[in-house]
C-alpha cells in the first residue's frame, strides 16, 4: 500500500507524530469525516438538535468558527487532500520506478488564517482599467534616442557632441516643421506653371529653397533648445522626456544657451538675406512665441495648447511668403511694413492662411491623442494641460478640429490653390481621422481600456493624415497637370493650342 510521508505537517490526532506515514485508506476516511461534519452543520436535522436558548444561526457559526477553526480540522484535511493529489501525479509520471513511499513537502499557505464563519468574497466583475495595470509605452522621441547614442560614445568625441547637439534640436519635430514649410512653398500658385520663365525665377530656384529650409531648421532648433533649457527640471519627472540631454547632463546649460542663440541668429540671418525679411521676421517671432510664451504657459493655463497650435501654423506662412516674394512685391525698394502687408494681407495670401489653418487644426487631434496615456505624468510634473484637467473636453476639442479639416480643404480648392478633385481625395483622409476622433470622443477620455485604444487609433491616424493631405494637395495643385500636358505636347512636336493665332475677317468689308 502506498504511503504518504507528510513533512512538517501539524498533528492530526494525539499520538501521531509529524513524520508519521499515513495510508491512503486513512486519508479517504478523514475526507469522509469532513464531508459528514459539513453535512451535519448544514442539514435540517442538525438544526433541530441544536435548538435551545441560542438561535440556530449562532450555533452554526460557533461550530464553524470555533470548533473547526480551533482544532484546525478543515485546514488539515485540505492539506492532506492536496498532498494526496500531488502524490498521485508523481506516481503517474514515474511509472518506471516503484513508488513505495513518496516524500512531499507541503507549501505554506495563508488559508488557515482565514475565519470560516466569514464567507469568502464573491468574485466581483472588476472594472477594466485603461491598460489593465500596465502603462502603455509611447514611441521614444528622437531626442531621447540621440541622448542614448551620445551617452554610449566616448567623452569629448565628435560623435558624442554631434548626437548631443542634434538631440537639442528635437530633430523629428524640426523635420516636420521644415516639411510643412516646403510644402506650402511648393503649393504657391506660380504664373504659367512649368513654363521656362517661371522655372527660372529666383523664388523657385534651388538656392532659395536651400536658404528657406536651412533658416527654418535653425530657428526651430533655437526654439526647441530653449524649451528644453527652461523645462529640464520638469522633463526629469516624465518617462517620455527624462532621457533628454540636459536632464542627463550630457551638455551644460551654458553651452545650450550659446547653441540656441547662435542657431537663432544664423537662421534669422539666412532667411533675411536669402529669402526675404518678412519670412525672417516670421521665423524669429515663432521661436520667441514657442520658447518664451508657450513654454511657461504650460504650467499656468490649458490655453497653452492653442498657443502651441499657432506656433505650428506659422511655418506654412513662411513658405508661402518665400514663394510669393517675387510675385507680389515690386522690384522697387519699399518698406518692411509694405512688404509684409503685401505678402500676408493681400488677396493672394489666402492660400497661405488656409495652409496655416490646416496645421493649426491638425495639432489638436494629434497632441490630444498623444497626451492621453500620459496625462497623469503631465499633472505630476506640474503641467496644466487640458488632457489632465478635463479629459472629456480634451476629446471634444480633438473631434471639433478634426471636422474642421473638411472646410479647410474645400477652401484650398475655392481659392485655386488646388483643383476641384482635391476635395474628393482629401475627404477620404479627413473622414478617416474624423472617425477615429469620434470614437475617441465616444470613449469619454477616462480610465477605460476603450479610451486608451481609441486615443492610440486617433494618434496614428493623425500621423498619417498630415503627410497624405500635403502630398495630395501638391498632386492636385491648380494648373499642374495642364502644364505637364503642354510640356509633353511640346516635346512630341504638337503645337500649343493657346499659341494659335486666328484672324477674323469681316465679310461686309469685301
């Protein structure tokens, strides 16, 4: 007969040692004893026998709580059953060896400390949290990745310095700003598109485009560096920004200030002399607005999001002014005020303002969805953001500005920046982002899993939305395909219909 050796198990009966062997038959009898005791305590017959001065419920509680708990009967039986089950599993696995005695070491449990007169809590249907206890990981920003590269390089090496100073510029954000600037530059309605005279104008030359991109990148690098400098203490409190170069001490504050001022001066100078003064003033004003107004306002009022959206809307105006500098202004010298008024407030500037409105509206669904998973970190770091103060309003604002994309794209076609087919193609992209924004709004923006998933969906929709809309706008530029058609006809030797001359003859004169 198989024997079970219980190691360190408390005494079941007087005279039974802790290391004693118990046969399987005894285990079964003890189990039957427990079943009989439970039946006795709960049956109607037992309730009739226990009637007296005390109530039946009180007596049953006393039997369950005092007698069985005091003697440890139920817990011991449960332990024996557990060991018996484990022993049977060991016997099944070891069929080749005779299992005359199996030594099993029982695990210490905390179930014996529970009172039996208190029923175990029922399994409750727990409310799903946003991440089921796990905070979703956001994509690592470019500054943090470059900081890791700089930290792994040798001290005072060229690679370390280049990676550190490039991290100060926030290269991913700077590239997005340059992209929107050049897109607006290319969308300016040039007279006689693709003609020889138009392609040789200074405003569309490669040199002007080089000045525009270089100057824009330098000014935004100045703004981003000052932003990191002013927020280094607060960046250390957030997982998304605590790996930035100033937080990790890869560069001193003094060196960061020198780099920011140098980048701002160089960028403004390039735009002033290489493009035009209006574009240079817009770039400098944008840097000041971002570093000196938006950055401190983040710790004061949620209106900072709208100020940041203005910062994102200025680069398209810079590209529009750069392209229109040689078409709106005359060759004669004029004041800076007259030049700015002609480039920014003339009827021809409507397209630039619509592109600025497009970038302004796009930032709300993008940032509101991005900030939702880390809204608690914003609050803990001392930032007064809309996503942490009023999550419901945060979703409503994202939906509102997602719907604003439709009239903006229609307006671009109305002012002849794009053709009428752009309304159809852009509506598909705008509809996708509006749908994701609607799902985000329906979630309520709380702690639920649905809110986190819809915020993530809206974020990725906004990431793809902006480049797709800008590419579609350039593909649907007004007169683009007409110019291509005329150019192809000229290469093939066909005469241009517009160049045909017709002579009208009055028959009455003959």
